[in-house]
C-alpha cells in the first residue's frame, strides 16, 4: 500500500510535465533534412492511457488528467489530419517536374505561408486549429491540382510530341526494289517535304503547349492573387524545350542516316551476309 501510494503521488506530480507537450507548436522541421514533422508529444498519449487505466481501477486521478482524457479524440483527430496533410504535401512536391520547380516556387511559398502559424503561434490547446487545417488542405489541394495540370501538359502535349519527332523516319527506303540514283533522290525529296510539314506542325504544338503551360502557372490563383509573370524563369523553360526539340530532330536525322547507310551496297556486295537488299543498282 505504501509503494502504491508513493507511486500514485509521483504520477500526480508528473502530470504537469506531461501536459507541457500540449503547449508545443503543431509543426516543426527536422534539423537534418528539413522535412515537416507533426510535433505531438507521445507523453500525452501515455498520460491518457495511464489515466484511463487508473479510472477503471477506481483510483482517484486529478481533474487536470481527466480533462486531457476528455480531449483524447480531438488530439488524435488533429494529429491524424495534420499527418495526412503533410504526407499529401510531400507527395505533391515529389511529383513536381524539375524543369518547372522554379516557376512553381511562388505556389510553394503560398503553402509555406499557410503553414506558418503551425510553426509559431498554434499549439495543441489552441481554439482555431480547425481553421488552420482547412486552410492547409485548401492550399495543398490547389497545389496538387496545379501540379497535375502541369504534368499532364508536359507529358501529353510536349514530351509526347518530342518523342514522335524523335522517332520519325526522314528517308523512304524501298524494301525490295533497287533504284537509280535520280529516282532515289526524287523519292527522298518528296519524303522530306512530307515530314517537314509534320515537324513544323509538331513544333507549333510544342510552342503552343509551352505558352499554355506558362499562362496556367502565372494565372493560377494564390491567396495574394495570381502569381504573375516571371520573365527570366519563363525564358529558361522556353530555351529548354527549344533545345529538346532540336535534339529530337537531330535524333531523327541520325537514326534515318543510320538506316540509310545500312542499306548502301551494290549487286556484287549483296548476298547472304546482307539482311536487306542494297538500294542502288
């Protein structure tokens, strides 16, 4: 009985120390990697479990401990909602394409501004945590929507066209016929004119897609209003895809020349060692 009494007195004195975790801010950053962490003291959960056990045993517990138990569902709800929001934000940030990260920096800063109260003014006993969570979720959902639209534009309107151009054939090689040089040149001239029109169309599509992408990012609403134009960063994006389109055309040219050189030969050099027949007579 003496041991239990001493233990009970010591536990009662530790309640205030355990409750001190409720005065901590909602969020912190990991000192090593800078990742967001929900700043919930596990001692609170331990205090709740111990209090509930003592109550079931019929042991008298201080009113302050009872108050913490009464708020158990609220604390767990806040913790779970904050944790889910942080995971969702990390997922959205991980999906951002490296080439667009600098253009999306104002949108990331908008989220950071929404999270700022969680680092400074809000604790687990604050009255406006629900409003903070609502603002955070709205910001994360908006950023996720923007990141999804950006990725969709890049994947389906830019990268897809670049891949098509890169895989284009710029020469028309006969499968079985052996051609005279003048006829071969006429065939290739027709082929080049046809493919040139396709390349020009794809180039216009990529330019239009880049322009729509920049307009989407600049006009996307933030709490402080539209992000606005960032001329230097926009030019970097345009230059990047200009180089990528040039590389796609260059790759198509190299691939076509490789196909052409593999078919060059003569009647004398033809034979079982050649998979394809030579082109010229």
